[in-house]
C-alpha cells in the first residue's frame, strides 16, 4: 500500500525541529543590528521584518538597531557633500550630521517601523536621544599615532534602558536609530550602529547580539582565504582584532565587548541570505560566526 505524503509535512517537521530553540529562547532579549545589503534589497528587508515579528510571536523580545550607510551616502551626494571614512567610521561634519540625523530618524527608521508593522502592529521607533537612552562623548580615533578629528562621531558614555524596558514589557519591538546626545555640549552625535547594538545588548543583558552584514562571517586569513570561522571565544577574537579590515573592526569590537559584558553570544551573520536571522536562531545550520565568552568567564553556551 502506498502511503500518501501530505504536501505540508515538510513545514510541520520544520516547526517541530524548532521546538528546542523556541523553548530555550522564551522570554529572552535579542538585539539585532540591521545593516548592509539587507537594508537596500526590498525582498531581504521584507524577510527581515517578518523574521523579527516571528521572533516576537515566538516568545522572544527583539530589539532592532539599524544603520543607514547607503541612504546617507545617497543624500550626501545629492547635496554635494563629501563621503569620507577614517578608522572605519564616517567623518561627520555639522552639515553631514544634519543629513545623518534626517536620514536615520526621518527616513530609514520610519520605513523599517512601517514594514515591521505590516506583519504585526508591534514596532515603535526611537533614537538614542529619546529619554536619554544613549548619551555620548566625542570620539577621537588615533591613526598612525596621532589623534584625528572626525567631527560629530560619538562613543557611548551611558545607557538608560528605562524606555526600552517599558516597550519590551508591553510586548513592543523597539527600532533604534544610532544617535545620541552629549551631556557635555548638548550636541547630537552619530554613533556607529554596531557600537550601539553592542552597548544596548550589554545593558539589557541580552541572550544574543546578532549583526547582519554583507559577508558570510569572519574570514580566517582574509584576503588570502574565504574560509569562515564558525566559532570564536572572546580571547581568540581579541587576538585577531589587529589583523581585521577597518570595516570589520567596529563590528567585532562590539561583539567582543558584548560577550565580555555578559551577553550570552554575539553572532555576525550573512544578511544577504533570506531569513538569516531565523536560520541562526532556530537551526543548527548557522550562517556566520558566533563569538562566545571565554570558558572562565561564563558557563553559558549559545
């Protein structure tokens, strides 16, 4: 006798396979940094929005931090302003800061909030300025042994999670733009989104920090190899930092600080893959690199 296989069986199996991960993540906070190709490809952004809503309905507490590099570049070009990076960070003059603030809080955030809310009326947009969630000090990098002025670029000086805690307790999905005001001069600063995501994950004692990027993960021996390192301890990552490209330094430094600050694991995943967040959170087939605390720092594994 031939047994007919129901066409929905594969879906049922997938849901069943997710059960151990769903049970483990219930009530846990996860901070997700959205950037790169996943922000400019409509299909990838829509898949990300659905994934975030799925996480919320599956019992997690997602917090989204977004970048906006391509959109900022486009607006700077439209206004005839120069695009410049030093030490992996955007040089932000006062005119450029006006563009950064407008694009992040007035364009990118609003579009992302609207997209998430198509799948569930849960997203609430905010910036680090709101309720002084983030406060900043001016960041002055050292290049070739000399301090370099890169304008209105900030380091995180403090995090107040009060507003975020209230939103999460109400079942909302905070969508945070990486802007912060300085208590010293009252100016608003552009803060690297990777740095913001790591600071929020640490302050919220998140189970995981997830960073979407345009590469498959952290490569071993780049540019001579495209082999992805699947797992690193904090100590192993710290040794690799001096060898990394400028663009990866803020991301991996944020991951290092997060796991050293109590976050269960930090993951750098390939945002060019649809539903990469779900693949990383709910399957054994990860799509990037995971950084975990050193064995003597924590016994908690991702």
